[in-house]
C-alpha cells in the first residue's frame, strides 16, 4: 500500500455520515498524492479527528470533497492544515455565506480551489456583515 498514489472512495448518496480519520491508518498511505472522497454524503467531521489528520500525508496534492453535505464553513479550518494541497474541490456542497479564505492561508501550494455550486457570497473577514447570498460558481 505504500506505493499507492491515488485513492477514490464513493458511497451511496442516501447515507449521511461524519468523517473520522485515524492517524495510524494514514501511515501506509504516506506517498498518496490524490484522494477522491466525492459523492460520500459526508456532512461534517469531528474536531481534531477529521481532515486535519490528512496533513500527515505530506505528498497529498489533490483532494476532491465535491458532492458531499458540508453545510457550514467549519470544514475549511481542518483543511487548512493540509499544506501540500495544490487542488481542492469543494464543489456541490452546502457551504453558505461568506467564504472564509483566511482559513486556507497556509495552503501556499494551492493553485486550484473549486467552490462552485455552493451558496457562498464572496470572501470576507471575520465580523463582516453578510448580504443575501447568491449561489456561487467560483473556481479560483
């Protein structure tokens, strides 16, 4: 398993679940470069036991979380720890309001961010007042 560079996992869309990553399960995947968790009905993660654990995958460059059920922007705080990312897909989720870009400031290698088909208004700083959000169709 150490030579695996890409992994995809698709689940039935009718189930919603919370994603939990076990740190010891990441060791065999240390060379993983691409992880596709799209279409899994993930609707959140447990603080300090979620996506930030993927930061141990130092070669992870592509993460596809499209077509899940993230309904708030708290997922971004966890994803900000995966500093090796070059491409992040969050399209077709339920992200609403202002997109808190400051949560991803540590992703210095990121060159593609897909937040299309969400309900994000735009980027903003904490404390800004949010106007009525329009559906987002942004790929940065």
